[in-house]
């Protein structure tokens, strides 16, 4: 895969970065039986305090098969910090606006951790543009809705279930984010009712979790999948919260199969169609 191309894009009144890996155009026939339509792109959205960097491995695997975009939302990574903390709905509006500027009118949205909230909100705002939603390690568990509980779960994850490389990526981004901005966004994350909003998503939803993830527990992820209009749950063995970094191939396969995208194995596709 060639290195993704970075674009600085202003949308919804804010500035962010989009990293694009575009494949060669897919030929479209004239409407006959052999018509070939381009597959929807996949858009990857990071969680609180971090950036596209911990999505790179997943981005690279997906980009072998489909157009893939990773976003650094306003205020994260190396993007300028907004004057005030943005609610989930505003970050979702940025995603939709940025992709429209790039000519990507429909796409599979994939969010990790707090990024799952942004993905849900984008699908609620413009359902016609998002045929599939994938939530990796979604937050915040409605039965553990205190900052202390979330911090303990994250600490347990980083100590026992993450790789050195995933910890290095996450904590270096946390340092760049800074404690003040992190805490302001933490308040936004904790107030968002994921379990309520997911029921308002029209598109099929795939919930993906690492089997050892203490942040997004099995019981919580099952409840989310059940609350969705059409929900599925996939567990990836032997990994924790940053599942997309430590098990990028398995996560990519789950996404491609669920959305029926090129590159999925026939066995996995049948599993999701069953």
C-alpha cells in the first residue's frame, strides 16, 4: 500500500485531517447484467485523546481491498484545537462534511471507543449515506458510568491486555492531547447515551470487541447489538481494547465480510449472511 495522502479539510466550521488511500477507479458498465458498481469506502474514526495513528494497521489491511479513509477529528492529533469542546453531534457533522468534500457520498463508518459514538451520530444524521456501521470497543457501558470505573478498566487493559506498541501509540497521543483537553472531552463522552442512540440507527450494526477487553465488556457489547435495529457481535480472541491495532487482519476481515465488501473470504461472508 502506498502511503495515505493527507488532506486538511474545513467542514462544519472546524478543521481536521483526512488520510486517504484510494484504489484505481472501478469500471461501471452501462446497466446491463455485468454492471460493476464501486464498493462503498470505509471511514475509520479514532476515540478520545488519540489520532489516526492507532488505526494505521487496520487502514493498511483494508486499503488492499477498498478505498479507506482515516480521520483526525478537530482538536486531536495535529489538528487545531477548537475554541470550545465539541459535542458528539458536531464531530459527526465534521465527518460527514469532510467526506462530502472529498466526493465520498456513501461509506461504511467504523469507530473505535468514543469514535463509536461519533459513528452512531453520523449514521443518525445522514442515514442514506451510511449503509453499515461498525463499532469497535464501544463506550460507555451504562452499568459502569463513572469516570473512576472507566479509568480502572482502561488501566487494567493497558497493564494486562495491550501490546507495547499499542500502549506507546495511545499514551504518546494522550500526551499530545494534554490532560485539560482530554478531561473536557471525557465529560462529553460520559454524557452520551450510546445504548439509547444505537436504537435510532437504521443501518445494520456490527459490534467488535477484543475478547479480553475490560472497557467494552462482553455483556455490554451484547446489549448494544441487541438494541440495534439489525445488530451483530464479533469477538476477536486474545486481545484487549485496542483490538484494531493488535488484531488488524481479523478485524478487517470482520468488517469486509459484514459489509459484503471486496476482499472478504467467502466463508466469513456466509457467516454474516446466515
